[in-house]
């Protein structure tokens, strides 16, 4: 059996992964709050935990992967008012673009993608349990979780309640018994989204959705809970408190995995800094696969410094790998070394280096290495296209050498047909002219026995 070593934030150390049920490994990752395009910082957990799921699927017969969508949130309400649109219109449109972005980045679809607004009854039920068990209380129309009642509160983040209060990480409010207490349910005005509840018309606090939805799809105890570093406190800390107290359980998830920040010029990438690059925008100039490659070039727990240049470099690296497998027929054959690297706490930089080693060998003519390169790349979610498709894409527009290649695929195909007709009529000079004309646009033709293929170069 392959041994998978993972860094568990809860234990602050690496440990060998042992699933609760080897026949069905269960993983939950916190998904997006849908009020705006996702940026490169949001894309990182999507990609690195997608790699983890792909790896788990190689080791175990079944993996159930849940990633939620937060579609009720004060940021959503605020943005809908700013844009003067209906909340549902905003969330539906944002979800559509999110799915498009996630797909372009080469991510597999999660097995379940529950939306918070579809699970209000489950949340209300959990809150009622917390009140009846003495862990939550009602105050001025709000329902709050009483952090002092849960002994292990702070275990994940390693913070004491005093730290949290002095660090102003919690909001002090009159209706709270303890400043660390957090909202499970709050009242809604008529203008804001709301649902009937035993505590009046209102809406859930942020954290309760993940406790309710992970329980519904994965049970009260599951294997891995993943998300970005910024979710450790308060989000994940509060999820654990809610779930353990409502389910009368010692654990919510056995392994807590967190990816590092993406930084730009040394600052954390966040919307408030205004230095973010949205995936939607980056996809205008770069392939999703190149963005993905750039995101897995660093170890997932390390900070990742993002520059536009990283995408140019990633594109070149991918071109090199695609060239190495060109012309080889690909059958079976996995590279165990790559699996070993990934089993070492998802060491994707080492796995990528190994791919380039296999490319070297393939370039020297090794068919076996070319096959291993093609097949093993799939665990990282790269090299999933054909070489032909990859080279058809016009690379970064920031790269000036491509500026004169403003020719569409349709125009190229039409010229190829014209050239074919010319050759059939033995008008070789005309055929050569078409080849030259395309070369000027950086389009290289290659005649195969049955057809002519092209690539940008
Ligand atoms: Zn969550």
C-alpha cells in the first residue's frame, strides 16, 4: 500500500494518512463566496486540492469530494445593492463564471457542490441542537455560539480566547456574553434575504453552512478538511466547535490541510489590496493549463509569489513537455517516482522536476519515458490536451513577438484548404506562397500523410 504523508494543521506535523474507511475517502474543501470573479489567490486551493483528490483516487478505490458554494453572505448583499441587481442574478452569474474558470484551470468537478441557500433547514436543525445542548444562546434576535462552553476551542489555530480578543480578531458586541462568541443566525430586514426560523425571519452566519453541509454529504466525521490558510481562524475553528458540539463528537475531520497565500510583490493577494489578477482576465492571454502549472510550481504550503512573468515561464515549460511526447503513441505506464513525490505532502515542485527529467529521456528517444510523462502528468492535471491543440493557442499577448500573428483559426484552415487545392492543381508556387504567408504570421505547417497540421511558434 502506498503511504501518503500529509501535514495536519491540527497536529502541526506530518503524519501518515489513514482513512476512516479505505473504501471511501471523504474530503471537504471550502469553496468560493460568489460575489465576484475568483482571483489567482482563490484559484490556488482549487488547484492544489484537486491534485490531492487525483492522487487519492490513484491510491484508493473511491474518493468523495465535496466543495461548497457560499451564496448567502453580507458581501453578496452589499455587491448586489452596489450593482443594483437582484441577489440571485448576481450569485447565478458569478457561479457560472466560477465554473468556467475552475474548468479552464483543469479541475475535476467535485462529487457534490452544495449551495448554502439549499441547506437552510439543515442549518436550522443544527442550531436548534446546539441551543438544546447548551452550546448556543439567543440574544437580541441573534443566535450565538458560546465559545467558553467548548473546551477545545482554539485547538486548530493555537489561539487562546484572550489572544483573539486582544488581537481584535473577534467583534465585541453588547449582545454577546463573551466577545469570542460567534453568530449562528442573525435577523434579516425585509430588504435582505431571510428565512423563517424559530428565532424569527433571518439568515445564517458564515460558518454554520460548512458544518451542516459536510455532515449531510460526508457524515459527522470524515477524513480531510481543506482550505486556504486564512480560513484557519475563525472559519475552521468555528466549524469544528459547531460540528463537534452538535454531533457530540471529538473530531470533525481527522486531517486539516491549508494552502499558503499567493503574494504579489510580497503582499498577500486579496481583493481589498486591489492587486489581484482575476482568472477570468488572465484567461484572455494565457491558457488555464499554464495558470495551473504556475500554481503548482511552489509547494502548496509555501507562499507563492505571483507575477505575470510566471505565466510566460509556465507556458514555455509546458510547451517543452508537450514537444517531448509528440509523436509517441501513449499507452499505459505510470511513473512511481512522481507518485512518491506527491505522497510526500504533495511535493509538486519535485514532481514537475521529474516530468522534465522524463522529457529529457523522451527527447533522447525513450518511448517508455514519454509514456510515463504523459500518463503521470494527469495526476497533476496537466498535459491533458493533445500536442496539436496545445500549440494552436496564441500565447501571451504580452509577448510582442506574437503581436503580428492576428490570424484566426478559421482563416488558417481556409488557407490550408487553398494550399491543398493549389497542390492538387500542381500550382506549387502558389502553395509555397501560402506557406510563406502563414509563416509570417508565426504559423508553421506540417504535412502529415493524411492532412496538414499547424502550430503557432
Ligand atoms: Zn467552510
